[in-house]
């Protein structure tokens, strides 16, 4: 049974930083790409970023490019999302996700993801 558990969310002022973590268990973490998605109040869940199984390739939504960085530590079965220069519009529940099949790069759609965490809430105040 694959489990993904996010942590690191909280309240931060605009311009501040947070680092989210996603701890994975239940299978060979290093063999699979991973992704981050978010859902703001009253909005649909959207893609934030993704990382290949090696960590050598990363992909970002235009809205976070240059401010967010995804990384992973396969030895610790953990993926990270470093968020800098946070804006009020980044307020959302953040979810990590993983596909059920290997990818050369990383999928960037929700439909490609099989496993999901329960999310961690990020609130950015003005």
C-alpha cells in the first residue's frame, strides 16, 4: 500500500518562504516520478510542479516558475517543495502525488497520478 504524507504547511507573510515535504512509503520510491498539485478555496486543483525519478528533470507551472523548486532525496524517500517569494494567491492545500507506472520524465496531469497524499495547507497573508 503506497502512502504519501505531506508536511510543512502553515501561515506565512507575503514574500516569505516555506518548505513542504512529502514522505513516501510502500514501494520503491526512487523508481517513480512525483508531483505537487494545489487547490485554492473555491477553485479546481491545479498542477504546481513535478520531478523525474532521478531528480534530473523538473517541471513547473508558469505561475510558480522561478519561485518554487522541487527536489527529492531518494535515500530518505522524500520529495520537497521549496517555496520562496510567496504570494497571497499561493494560498491553497498542497498535495503530493505519484503515478503507478514509471516515466522517463514526469507526468503533469492529475489523471496520470494514482497515489495522493491528504494535503497540507499553506496560507499566505498580505
